[in-house]
C-alpha cells in the first residue's frame, strides 16, 4: 500500500473512531507501543470491484466493552460485542474505499469477520505493513491490501 493510502487510512480510522466510539485515536510509535492486557480480536473485511483486496484490524479484546458502551450509549452486561467491532470495520472500510475510488466507484464488500487473532503483539509490531495506532490507551493495528482493478474489476463485480 502506498504511503498516501496509509495516511488516508489513518485519517479515516481516527475520524470514524472519534465520531462513532467517542474515543480519540492517534498514530503510535511502534518502538514504544505497550502490549495490551488482553489478547487481540482480528476483524477482517474483503472487497472487490474497481479495487480488490482486504482490510484487517487488530484490537484488544478488553476494548470491546468500552467501544460497545460508547456506540450504544449504555452499559453492556457482557464483555462487549463483536457485532459492534464489525460495524466499526464496515464504516472504516466504506469511508476509506470511498476516498480511494470516489462515490461513483464500484465495490462489493464481504461481511466483516471477527475472531480471535492468531498474530502476536510482537509480530504485529514488526510487520512493516501494519499501521500501529492508539485508540485511547488501547493499541490497534490496521493493514490494507489493495489492487487497482479499474473498469475491468467493476464489470467482474
């Protein structure tokens, strides 16, 4: 992914997180980033059309309740909802792709998948394609794979 697209993804994530979860996000320094106190959840969404690829977000499991409570505006009884993380990913992906292809672009998204992460904190920190961020005090990682399919991709979609 190009540097400009990484910057766009960071901007979209920080804007959407602030508006939807009422939590502030900022780029993080991978050298000083502290590991979370819980395992990560991996939220993945794929797309095809004018662009093909996927977007993945890793977020600490213990952040789910805070995110869900902020989105719903009420306390939750359990540890949070993967549905909320999936919806957050939908909004991030939709806003990010709209910046890239515009409002006239053709894109089809898969439903987001949320599952326990298989990657370790250390592997995410060391992956140069992962973008490290802080959502309040929670470390978050984003990774996008994009392939420009142009009009040929839209006809296949």
